[in-house]
C-alpha cells in the first residue's frame, strides 16, 4: 500500500482547497477520497505542466506535489511557482528517499517533504500544519465584522459565541469571507467549496447559504449574508 488509512476520522482541516499533482492515478483518487471525507475540496492534476497552470490560475490553500511527474518534474514546478510569486504552501511527495532529495525539495521552495509510502495520519497532520502556517501574508484567522473564521481549526464564532458548522458549510462561508464585501457567484462558490469535477445540481449552493444564514445571522439578529439577485452572494460586516 502507498499509504495506510487511519481508523479514526480527523476532521480538523475542512474548508481547505487542495491541489494534488500526482501521476499515479489510483493513489491520487485514494488520497482525494480521503481528503474529501475530511472536508477538503481537492482538484487533481496528473502531470507537471497542468499542475503548474492550475496552481498559477487558481487560489489554493495548499499544494501536494509529487516529484516524479511527466512533462515537468515537481522540483521544476515548485521553483517556477516561487519565481512567479505564488507562495501557496507546498508539500512534496516522492518515492525517492534521502537527505539530498529532501534538501533539493526545500531548496526549490517546498515547505514540507513526505516520502512514499506514507501514513495517511501523518499526511493529514502535516497538511493541517501547513494550513496553520499559511503562505506569505496569510492571516491566521479571517474577520468580517464580529464574525471570525479559523480555517485551520474549522472554527467559527460571532463575537464570543461559537458557531458549529459542518465542513461544507464552513467551506462555503470561508469562500465568501475571503472576498468579504464582494459579490461571489454561484459558480465561483462551487469551484471554491467543492471542486472542478463536481457535476451535481448547482442549486446545492442555495441550500448551504440558507443553512449558513440560520446559523450565523438569524440567532444574532443580523443580515450579513446577502443574496444579490442574478449575480450571487455577498458577506458583509454587520
């Protein structure tokens, strides 16, 4: 086995967008399935050039990048991202092992390194650590008025009141909070809180927005999650 599945569920890293660049498709699908179950939104790329393009064109919270990739290896992808000013945290995966390989990964701008075969528990723990650390100039928490989100801890509060959210509810709210004051379309929310391969009913967004209103607004007598008819949704300070 490439990795060992944990017996318990570690649900501390939800609402995080992950780009997984891995050419072993079975491994990629297994890892994606596990991370999706933990509340992550995971996009897949199967070669270095596609991974580089996706990482530049889209905002991710963390990138999991294999070293031995077709078309462009992981070291080159990592170096080009850093040269382009993309400071998303990067964890490199490789079947290669040894201090020189680890040093090369770190010298090319990676933030962490994990050799195959790896423990799924360790992968989750390291991803959580990377999200907490964040990229350059990434805030530890996001505040919209007195509404505060902690992306690494999957926690939300209004003032001093803790608000319990499901991982997907948090993902939708996180996508809105990162663009507070702006209108975010339904398709953008699908891309941020689900993933590129989602082909279900787009009206699922309305269901989650309604659920969020019942949790973050109604109990506090607020109207901060606003529907902009024909355009999308906006989260604003009270």
